[in-house]
């Protein structure tokens, strides 16, 4: 089985009604991203940050995977598929994908503000002020904020190195370090880029650009992959 490594971004979830990362003008659902997605924002008003993510969690719980998510899950039938997502929702899992690495964390996890190794699943939609870890420290969303290290980046880079096929879906490729993952993929590995606005990337004979949203673009990619590798 060929190893298919997929990097997904906000464009995939946007089709399901979720804005999962940076919105136009530095806003995220009407909020200044630095107020709700930075250590400084947390220090200034943690209750506001908790409420912001409680609302995002409620939206994610109601959201339904779109055809892009579903096709990515279906590809596990024919390929050793692993998804590296910049999204913090659980729509890949809802669609049936079984191997998903959340590079920027998950809405459905909390972590200790004292010991970042203490991570807990969130039951339901609420993480409240006063919810503490086993060491008595306030819990925060297990989300990688601006200015913070990306703890699973090395794991993601290793997966990129292993890829026999690399697929990028619904990301502008401007948010680092995630955008740099393509640089870890071997030069001779076929690379498929799916997004309505194709990122500015150096092209070579094994790079294929599909200027479509995920739900349409993934139909095209699926057909091409099956014809190329399973015909």
C-alpha cells in the first residue's frame, strides 16, 4: 500500500460552516486573534478565551463533514492514509478517518496551565473557569496559540518524509511551521495541491494543482489516484 500523507487546512472545514483559523483582516469569528489565540490574550482575560472556545466547540459539535472530508476517509481503503491537519475541529474523525494528527491541537481537549503534559478530553462543549488539573492548576484549551511551539511538528515532519504521495487540501500554505512540511517530502514524490486559490509554490513535473474547493477537488484527486495506482 502506498503511503498517502495529507495536509489539510481551514478550507476543508469552511465548507462545513466552520472558520477554524485566521479570518480576513486578522479576525477570527469577529475577534482579534491575539485576544483569543495567544498567551498574552489568555493572561489578560482567560474567561473571555474560555468562552470563545466554548462557542467554537458548540459549533464544531453541530457541524457535519463535507464531501472533502468523506473522500479523504474513503482513501484509507486503497492507501496507507494519514492526515496532518491544522484544524482544531473533529470533522475528519466524524467522516471516518482513523489516523489524524492535529498539528495545532484540538477543541475537544484541555491541558494544564502548570504541566503541559497533562492533557484531558473535554466532555460536552464547556471548559469553565475553575476547572483544574490533578495538580490544582486551571485548565486551558489544548490549542497551539500564536507564539507557542508546535509540539507535534517533528512527528508531522517524519510522516512527510515517509510519504509516497503528498496531498495538500484547503490551506494557503502561509502559516508556518505547517506550510514548511512540503519541504520534508522527497523531491520525486507526487504532490497534489487542492485549493481555490493555488498557493505560490515552486512547481516541478510531479506537482499537480487543482484550483477547486475541497469537496470538488477531492473527487478529482480520488479519480486520478485510483487511475494511476490501481488501474
